[in-house]
C-alpha cells in the first residue's frame, strides 16, 4: 500500500535536486521543487524532515571535511492489523572516523547485508578501523573517512540500521577501477575531478556489500535515503563524482536504476566443486594443465622450501615484520608506493584473529616469502604477496598464492577463492574469469554522456574477452 507524504527542508539553504526524490520515478511523476517543500511517494513509508548543513573553505580547490548536522527522517508505515503505530524516526550522520560507531553495531549491518554464511571480512569494523588506526586510509594519504551511518531514533538504544564505508578522495590510487583518463579529460577542459567521493574498501579489489543494511521492514527505504544523502553531499560540496567500486551484482543493478553509470571489470576466481582433496580438483583439469601444476608443486620441495598455513595465535609479531618487508619488496618493484603501514599488519592480526590466514615459505627456519589471505563466510580472499628481496624461488608465487589457497579452501569447506585483480596466468591454474562491478555518478552532464558512451564500448570488449577466455579454459569439457 503506497503512502504519500512530504519532505520539509529545515535550513534556509537552496534545496538539492536530489533530496526527497525517488530516482526510479518516471519523469512525468516528478513534482516541481520549491525552497520549502516537495511531495514524494514511497512504496511503504512516508519521509519527512530531511536536511543538511555544510561548511566549506573559501578556497575552491580544497574542501574542508564537512561538519554536518544530523539528517532526520520519519518513516510512517500503515498500521498493523492490531492498529499499532509503526512510525520510525531515522537519523543520518557522516562520521570522520569509523571509531565513532560501535563495532557490534557496524558488524550487525555487515552481517545482515551479506548473510551470516557469506560474511565479507573486508567490510567489518575490525578491517576498516585497522586501516584508519594504522594511518593507512586517512586524510594524510588521500583517504578522508566520510562514513555514513543511519540510526533508529525511535528506539531507546538509537540502534544503527545502516552503514556505508565512504571516503573523500584526492586521487584515484588504491581503488583498482581505473578512472585516471576521466580525471585527465576533466583537467584538459579546465575542470576539477578531485576531490571525489568513493564508496569502497581501500586497497582491496574485493566484491562485497557497500550499503550495509540491517534486515528491517524498512531497509529498502533506508537504501533510498542513504543514496539520496550521498548524492546530496556530492552536489552541495561541488564534487565531481560519487563512485561505488566492487559492489555486489544486486547493488550494481539497484544503483544502475538510480542514475549511476554501470561498469564491469574482470577478475579470476577458483570455484570449489565439492572437492575433498587437491587431487580431486586436479582430475577436473585437462591433462596438460594437471601435469604443469604437479611439476610446479614439485619444485617447492626440490628447493628445500617448507610451506605453512598460519592462523590466529600462530601468527607472531616476527611473522608480520617479515611479511611487511616482503610486501615492501613487492611495492618497491611494482607499484612504487606502499599503501599499508607496518602497524596495519600487526593490528590486523590482533583484531581479526582466525579470520587471517598467512601462508609462509621457510628455508632452513627462515621466512623467505608469504601470502596474506582473509577468511570469509564462504570465500577465501587472497590479498597480498611478497618474498625476500635477495632471493628467487621458481614457482613459489604460484604455490603460495594459488595452490595453498585452494588447499585451504578445500580444507575449510569454502566455496570460492578470490585471487585479486589481474593475472591471466591464473587461468591455467584453475582460476577462471568472473565479472566485477562498479557504478559511477558524475554531476557534469556533458562528461557523463561521454563516459557513458565509453562504458558501453568497454563493456562489449570485456564481455568478449571473458567469453574467449572461458572457451579456452583449463578444465575438461563440461566441467565449467
């Protein structure tokens, strides 16, 4: 039963064109806006009383972190059969640190969004707070936290009913969805692309929920409220754009219906077909691929290397110190800039315990390489790899990152291994291409149209490449 209502702006600021607007409404149903009110229909509830207040630096090339008042909404649902009132007052706030919300409340949103069996550790309070407290994702590194939190003001506990990991970005590094050419196009025409808003998990190309919603009867209304609020921040702060990177496919579809430009990418994932041991997986491979994997694994013992998988208390401070040095060797040789601090790894192990799986290689009791993984509800996420800078061990990268991850997933009865971005060499080792998603909202209409045209052409190319890679895959016919 649809209920109509009104939206009342409580500050005397010009209303944003996004406030109180359902982005999936037909154009003919939209009402004209005035400085005081407008009418909006929702599928279940009525929304009233929404407002923002912003303070900016006078320097147009910089944006001060916004000191915002709460935004209040009243959701009025039809009475239940007993006639009781189910009104909800929802507040929306922007937080400068995730530490401003209790871990249990944030994680309750994360668990409900993915489901207990598919919990994604990268959107957990522990992971995101570690990025901040270790000075990895902070304003000084170009990642200013702007996390959005919605609370149920009708409850005595003011329970958190939704949370969004959001950052004000001054660059495009550490995102793994590349928009540098977009920024260059802006600058070529004298426009400013940065800063921008980025909804993501910093430095982690891992698919997962981005708008974290508690499982409440009004969660769909909360989704619309939060999206409206983030678009409003983008407009009022005169930012170029708002981006969601590596959301779930469901979120991608929802955002695409609400004015965001959809984009796809490609990663390589391994799927567990109810294997009981590694050899079961090998028997699904073509003979040549199976032979190659066995030969690569034999090289590890031939080099007198011992592989270990460590979890929780098994990972000591010395392991993290060594792994940080391995990580720095990788960044120095490939990326040039290390995103993560030494403190990040120590805090990660302390906060996340058994969710951390560290694969290490030892030679005569000395650590010479390692691969960092996180364990989710049904997925093992491979994240970082590094080795001793003065040594080279053939096939060790494949063993530590791919084969050990497969063995761990089989042992832990996990459905999937996500092996991170890039790397066609993963295909012959059992990791096949899958689609990843992102959505992009650009304020400037001219640039929006140009980028939309580019994304249409890019999508057809990505789909074609994925089709060709699947057709030449490493598995026996009919397996995948």
